[in-house]
C-alpha cells in the first residue's frame, strides 16, 4: 500500500509522480485506501493545474472519475464529498441548484421538477453532462409521483427527455426507468414498449436485471423475464429475431422467456374459446419462432398444438408442424417415450406428431401427390428411424411414404426388415404385395396374408386381387372360390358389393378352359423366400421334442455353436417322423435386444446362447447330427442298474447316455456329437451318437495345459502338481507315469477335472509329459535380501544373525523360506540371494532353491 508515499509526493507538488504511483496501487489492490489516495491526487490536479490553466473539459473528466471513486473510498467526516461538491460548484453552472433539487425530489418530486424546468428547461441540453444523472432521478420521481395526473403523451415526452440525457448507462436509474416503462405500457396501448426498449438498449442491462427478486417471501420474475413476457404476449407486429439478437450470448434465455409467454397466451385464448385468435396465433408462432431452434417451451407449444388440433381441427396440425419443425427443432426430450401410472409406455412427442401428419396426408389423395410434402414427411420419419425411436408403426408408415414417393424398392426393403420380427401381421404381407408387379409373387404374398388373418372383415380387397391373379394364371376355379367368399361375407354383413367383383365374375364365366390346378403352398413358399431374402440362412439340428404342461409339443433347435430356438412343432408343421438329429435349413432373425437366458452351473464352459427367431424351416438330407461338433470323453462310471453311462467330456463336463453298446466299459475313450439341452430355467450338455475311439485319437484332439511340480514325496511314491494359477492341484502317483520330476519342473498334462459332492475339484490324469516351456504364473525367479529368523521361547521371533544355532526360517521379499532350504545351503546370516519359486497348492509362492 502506497498511501503515505502518494501523500508525500502530493505535498511536494510532484503530482505526475503521485498520479502514476496511485494508479499502479489502485490497479494492484483496489481498496478503500488506494481509492482515497487516487481521489485526492485527482482533486489536486483539478484544483492546482486544470482550473488555473482553464482546462475545464479535462477538469470535468477528472471530476467524473472522482465521483466514481467516492462510494468505495475511505472518507472520514465526508471530507472527500465536500471537496467534490466544492469543485463541482466551481466547475459546473447550476450544479448546486440541481444537487439541491435532486435531494428535494425525494420528498417533493413535483416541486423539484418544476423548479429545475423553470430555471434550465426540460431537456438536458442546457445542463452539464455531469448533472444528467441527478436530473434523470428528478424526472423519474416526478413521473412516478404524477402518473395519475399525466396524459400518455406527457409521459412519453418525459421518457423522451430522459432518453436524450447522457447519464451513466448501465445504471440503477436506467433500469428503474425501463421498469417504469414496462408497467406503463400495460394500461397504455398507444405506447410502443418494444421501440422504447430498442432505444433503451439491451446492452445496458445490469447483472441484477437478470436475477429474480424476493418480495414478502415470494419469488418474483427478473426484469428481463417480465420484459420478455410483455413482448411475447403482445399482439403487435414485432421483429422477434431483431429483438433477441440484442442479447448476445444470453439470447437463448430470452428466447425461452418469449416462448413461455407465448405459450400462456395460446392457453388463455383456448380457455376463452377465442378460436379466431388461437389458430392464427399458432401459425404466427411457428412462422416467427421456429427459426430460433429447439427448446423446452418450443416443445411445450407443440404439445398443446397436438392436443388442441384434434378431431375436426386435426387438419390444422400439418401446416403448423411443417413450420414448427423447421430444420430439425426436435429436442432430446421430444424423443423420450412416456409412461403412465400403470407403467404403460406411450410414443414420444416426435413420433406422435409425425404419425398425426402421416394420417392427415394419408386421407387426402391430393396431398399424397405433392412431392415437396412427401419429401418433408420422409425426412421427418428418417430422423425418427435414425434416433432409434421408431416403433413398428413408424417403420410401416415410412414404407408407405416410400410408396407415395415412388421409391418402391426402398419400400420393399423396409417391409422385408419389418417382416423379420413382425411376420405374423397379415397387413404387412398385403402391403408388400402392393409393391410388386409380378402377379405370381403378389399371389403368394396375398395367400400368406390370408393364411394369417381369420377375420373376413379385413380380407375383402385381398379376395378380389387374388381372383384377378388366378384368372390371369388360368385357375378359374380358384378365382371363383375367392369371389364367392368375398360376396358371401359382404352379404352377411350387409355391405355393398364392389364393381370389380361383377367384372371378375363376368370374366370367369367367359373363360372356357381355366381349370389349372395350383398348389397354394408353392406360391406361399415363393413369397416367403422373397420376403426373407435378406435374412441369414443356417443349418440347425432338431435336438429334442418335448411336451409342455398344456400338452403342446415343442421342438428345440441348435446350430452347433451359439444359436438356439424352441418352437411349437405345429407352427412349422414338423412331421412326427422327424426324429431328434434331423437337420433343417433355417432362415432366421436375431432380435437386437433378445438373448437366451442361461444359468451357468458347474459346467461353466457351456457357451452363452443367443435366441434366434426362425422364419423358414426346410428339412435337409444331411446325415443326422452331422453338423454338430465332435467331442471326446472318457467313461468315468457305469450305472449297471439303470444302464446309464457317466461320461466325463474333454471340457470336464459330466454327461449321461444310455448304455446301448456292451463294448463300452469304464475308462473307455469315446467320441460323440455335442449339443446344448435347454429350458427357460436351465441349460446342460446333451450328447448323441456315442461310440468308442482309440486313446490316441482322443488324446490328440484334447487340449492340454502346463502344470508345475511343487513337491515330491519319495516315501509315498508320488509328486504334487499345481495348475490354473493355483486354483487346481492334485497328486500324481509314480505308478501312473514313468516320469520322475523334481520340484520346480514344468510338465504338460492332458486331464479331466472331477468334482466331488463337497465341491472339491480333483484331476483325472490322462497323460503327462515333460516340457521346456515357461510359465511365469507357475514358476519365477526373484532377487532380494534374505532375512534370517530365530525362534525363542516358542512365542517370540527375533533376528540373531551371529548365533551359532540353526535358523528356524527366513523371508525374502515377504515370501517365507523353509529352514530345510537354509540348512541345505548352510545359511545362518542375512544375505543377498537369488531365489527360485513355484506356486504351491494353497496359491502362495514357495521357495525351492537359492543362490547366494
């Protein structure tokens, strides 16, 4: 702080140096002392330099700076304020009079205003700029006090006089004047608040003007929000884009305030049934605000438009939506689906609005011929599909839009995708038939549609088209059957008969030779091949036939890898003579969010299955079970009473199979076809075509794994091995192998894992061979300091490196070293060593060799 130095320089008359020092101090640390120091330097410059040299303009400039410093500076006994007033009086004519009038305006605003106007006139031209702030307060207080006695013209004249002043802006005075004008306009429609605000200047808003207020404990809107409400609710023509452009980075906040105000205006018109204002109001909103981008209140207005423009007024929604949508005004929330209290899911606002537009266009033939309108609707539905918000109805609507547009191939492709997971809906087959020109293919598609829909109310047009196509094919009897069904049902319902019916009947009578015999299933098969042409094809095995609690037979299918499905056998007419093992060629579809629910039991190596949805099943001539993988196993046990083989597969999964071959004995190697048996709540391995094989074939096709020898017991004639990072270990007796390994040796083994009733795992060894491979997870080398430990009194351990007795144990890098290793190398003192380690059966490291 340089207050003393600045004061000393002032006293010495070195004002330039004092000014520079005070300015630096004020910039570095703006506080009451640095402000005070600068104030008095400026006072001295004005008093001792500017006034003697008659540099009045410079003096007034410094005086303005002094006034700005006063509120935040140290000013004991108002010495600074008094010094400012004296300079102001000497520099500015009428300053003293206006200052007194400003004080008077707080208690008698009328007298204060009249006094100043009588002396200097109503405008600011005759007053010094430094006095404009005070005069502005006099005008404000006068207007506010006399609002009931002044005409609208007089108030507007006073506001004009204020706006011509050159007082500081932004400021509290400028904001209260705006607030007054905002309140004044509510009862005076001849006053254009919008023009006043543009003149007032959005750049003059203070931070406080954006903040909400609290009055009597209640929150009130900010000044900016109230301004936007007034402009948004106004029925006058206003350039909204020009208005919001005034607010720079805060334009989005202003846009929301305006839209919110417009929303409530529309709600009021609807409540008051002012239809002559409501419908044009929606159109005006869309035309004005849609260019300003998406927002919450923009979407709220779309919601009420959707509600209000319904029934007889629904036709209005299309033109509104076209303008509202603009260039993509849908916000993320517009894509969110709704849920009722009953947890029923409802379409999103975007999807509902698009569907309303679709329905309006669908009912108007002229609109369906408008290329621009159809292109707009297609763009909207394209966005719905891209947002992954399209339900099946939306995708169906998109296909129909493609037809209106003339994009038939795109429509066909869309219907094909729909039919992958909605192939039970007759109308999709019927609409796809409308897209094809080949009458044979069209016939197949319509026959498929007819086979799915049993309610004749919906099949009238299908019967007529089928009759026409059958006549073209030369199948007169088929055509007459369709026409008779059509006519019978129409008469039953009391409905009118189409003119096309009579024409087709006449045509059928005129054909002499038209008794071509046709098989409808051939046509349907052709149609299915066409509809499902984009679906993948895979061979599946019928693995099981089973009956549920309701007596319905099901068939389980498996592709040998990860795809499964289960279907009622009646659905695809699977013959009873198709036994498990029969192979079908299947066209299928895998739903994106659907997978088989599998529970993993001990057999953790079973694959994760995916549920496929079959579309077409066709029996093949492939050998039964032949597409399933061949696996190998060993017969672990034979239940003689039940004649059941207990088989342990190469994946260490236990399976069961009837013992139909007397050659098969315990420990016999076998091979088989493997599949997955599954229900909704369980999954297990299934095996088929079990037959014996040589040990060489089985071992060659089984996987092996590296293990480490962590102990050798010569007395018991066995050694101990560890594998799978210590999770599995077991003993190998000398009688099982010719191999005689040492501790630390790595071996490669072929084995099964068995699990007893207690859940403990054991190794069933098939083959073991030495290996030169390395495995750092089973064996490793470390370097470190060996710390010797001695045992004393059975309960206290301490270091005693210089004792003559044998050490009890040691540690290297917190790894235990057994005393037998220490004795082997005669180690009695701490030393640096290289240690060889193996992973032991308890999943801890064990030192088996040392190098000093």
